[in-house]
C-alpha cells in the first residue's frame, strides 16, 4: 500500500471494509489529500456502492459543495452547537448553509451550490442571470445585483443594463409626474387598501364600478374602457421617464388603490430602473410583463377580443405621446419616434398609425373598435377607425388651427 497513490489507497480501504459485508460504513474525511478528479470519483463510487449494496454510508467531510451534490441527507452542525438535518435542498432553501458558513469574504450561493467571494466593498453590476458568469466579476470586487426584473432575467444577447440610483429615479418620476395625473407614480410600500395590480376579484369589482359610472349594463364596454385607462396608467410614467430621462422604470411590484373616479393611484415598491430607453426593452417591461397578464385577467372576467384590447393598449400609448407633446413640446419629436417604434413591435403591430399632420401634433388612427359608441351618450372616439378620412382631416385641422 505504501506504493499506492492516495486515491488508490482510499479505494483499497473501502474494499477492505466491503469485504466484511457491513450494513453501515463510517468514513472520516475520505477525500482528504485527494485531487479534484479523485474526490469526485471517490464520492461517486460511494454513492454507487450505497445503491447497489443497500449500504448506509456516513461521511464526515469539509468538502461541503461536493457533499451537497452527492448526499441523500446532510447533518449540519452549526457554530452554536445545533444540529440540522435534512435533504441538501432543504438546508439550502432554508438558508442554513449560509448561516453556518458565510463571512465577510465568502457567501454561499444557493442557486449554484458553491461559495463565492464577497468583498466588503463590492460594487453592484447588472449581469445575466447565470451563476457561472458571476464568478469572474466577483473576483474583481463586483457583485451581481439581486433585484433583476422578470423581463430582464430573460434577456439574451442584449447590452447589459446599468442600474439607476434611487435619488435619480425619484427625481425623474417627480419631474414626469408634473405632466399630469396619469404620469404620477408613488414610490412607497403598499398599505392596507392598496391591491396588487393583477388582483382578479378587485378588477372584477372595478369593472362593475366603471359600468355604473358610465351608465351602461354592458360589462364588455366597461371592461374595454377600464383596460384602456389602466394601459394609459402603465404607459405614462414609463414612456415619460424614458423620453425625458433615458431611463427605464421597472413596475414589476405594482399596486393600485380604488378611487371613485379619475386615474387610479399607483404605487411601486421596491423601485428599480436602468439607463436605457430601448423600445424592445420598454415593450417587454410594459406589454409582456404587465399588459399581457392584465389582458388575460380582464378577458377571464369578461370575454373580449384580443384585437380590441391591443387596439386599446395602442390608443393609450398614443394618448401618452400626445400628453407629453402637449405639456413638454421639447420632447415631442423623441416621444413620437418612440411611440412609432413601439407600434411596430409584437402585439402592437398593426393596431394603428401614429400620424403627425402638423409637426408637434401627433394623432392616432386605430384599426379596431373600442366599443365606446355603445355607451348611452357615446359616439365615435377621437381615433375611431370608422371616422371617414375627410372628417378626420377636418378634425385635425380644427385642433391645429393657428399652428405654423
């Protein structure tokens, strides 16, 4: 045995133990002094023997990462003397691995099942949601920011996003909120009367309330108009901040509070944002992660055609652009350009056209009906697809009269 390598010697010792046909084998640091390949091979062998020979194999080890990958159950002795036991996934999910071993220099990453460097002065960086790609930046004093929005976690091949500091975010929201009530956004934790944005029972109640306010018994009409109003509430702060400050707000954690009339008050908490005004990312943030679930929820309450809902979403986007052009003329060109780019993407493609017969005065021509005409005092809304072209041009001329 003196001529064998450490790995070979360990195998001989295990073979000697097996020759006695035991039901239990107790091993103390069996992977000590072995290289990486030999450690993995030995632990794999032990697991195979346990299965094939119905053995109980108890191993004491400091090789925690390997033990968590191989063991069926783990006994973890904390520094306080308390013994924790369970499946590796249970102890990891309960945060017990980190509690026992984390320090100022290292922390256990439960997703990857490994320890990572954690310098005290680590700076945050926006990285792809891939534990492997976090290791090299970690060695240089960077840490992956945890608060990644759902749409950002799915990014592939996109430029990495730089986070915006809270002070700049708050200032941009306050600035854009001055445009009008649809652009206002509160940054605060929700209180008792605030509801999650996708609360189906609350939306059903809201549809009934809108129907009563509009004096109609047709819940389809109320649902259509409510969806358009909610879409406008989502588009307005996001488009406003993107156009005015080249930032993208994350409204993943969004809440609303019922009010008798007017735009619904919105709160977001926590709030994050990034230095980008990329139309594709804005689309993913607003349409994919907010409007699509909202459309599905509303359609589950009242059956509505998808074309109607996405026409309403496009109309709400155009109304946001018009409001910005009206209150902040210096932002008109940028707002119109962003609006047109968004109307070429995904669900919004083919919903209508953002026209500008006179510079600085954008108008929307939609290609689907919103059911507004079915209200008791209804008629054709301003961007109705049924308005004849000459009549539409006359309306535009009246609204822009006196404009150079």
